[in-house]
């Protein structure tokens, strides 16, 4: 039996700007409101970055704390924080949200398992750094999401498991279509799914115009999908989404059309072994 589909809303990101879309949430209150609207539209999880008041990316734990308080005040949703941050950040800065405890502690954190060209820049994740972040996530008692921009990053997760730095089965996020990484092609997604260790769950996050078509593919293939303004600002060609919730609502519609139920946060916690 195909499990309910988990929709993740990637609300903010580190690259999208207000110049590109006026609907990008930046302040903690805006992020909280965006998360609540996404939950109402069918999302069970939010993938969280934060910004400074001027819109520049930050990994400051104080900003994450403020955003998480606003989210949890408004709705019940799984909160997954980024440890990727923005290109060029050091490891201590990237791991800012792992300092949070109590009411502000995230449920999950991303763990990218390899270095890649990221457009014209380099997303720097050499093996010692990956292991450092994995240890920090484990010490914080937070479950990682293994973030894979290329095929070898799945294999690297197996090495991490052998070293006792992550537990298998795990949850993977396939990020497809970033220039310099694995392209958003159905055959690439199929290869990644086939490469997973037994029992693992997966989400696909495809960039730009590929986002919603790959949400539909995920629904058809028994997986899960990430949508939101971090990765795509358009609801259809030339039509800006008027918020993350519109992209979540469309992903939910596509999932139901494929016969998939939507996972509630409670069901998603069970599926993700939280």
C-alpha cells in the first residue's frame, strides 16, 4: 500500500530575493504566517532558512529561534532547518540552528553529503566537514535529512552509516536541476530511488519550472515532494505564486489526482521515524 505523501514547503531559501518576488517571507512573523498557510494547504513539513532584516541570508540561531517560535505558535508542522546555509558560509555559522533547544529545537536538519558546483560558485562539503556536521546533528538529538544534489551523495550516506554517524534507514532529499548538479530528469530520479538503502524514504525537490512536474512524478512513484519559493517562484509560466501556500496547494492537487492521500504532521512523523 502506498503511504500518504509528505509535502514539504521550502519557505525562504538563501538565493531568492524580494526583487524576484514580493511574496518572499523574511521577518519571523511572515515566516510563521507562511508556514501556517502552507499547513492549511496540505504541507506536513517546512524546510527553513532565515534572513537578516535586509534580506541577506543568515544562519544565526537567534533568527531561527524567532522564526520557529512564530511557526509553532500558529500551527503544528515538522520543522527542518538547513545546515547548508548559503554558499561561502563556514561550518560553525552553518550549524547555528543546531544550538537550539526546548520549544525552539527543530525536528530535523539537512545534511548535504558532497561538494558540488552550485551555479558559478562551489557548495563546499568535503568529507571531513560532512562528518563534522553529521556529528553535530547527532549530538543535538536531531534527525538528519540526507540532501543529495548528485548521485554519489547517496553512496556517501552509506559510508556515514558504516562509521556510525547516521542511522539507516534514513530520509533523503533529491535536489535536482541546480546548475552544476544532477539535472531534473525522470531517469535521474529513478536511478536515485533505485540507489537508496533498503527502507529509506525520499523527497524530490526540483528547481524552477521542474518543481511541480516533479511533485507529480513523486506522487506517481510513491515518494514525497518539496515545493516553495526557495526553489521556484512561479505557479505557471510567467505567473508568480502569491506565496508558498499556492505552490503547496498545487502539489496537493497533483498528489490527490494520482490517488495519494496527504500526510498530516502526525503521520509524517511516523513515516520519517521522528
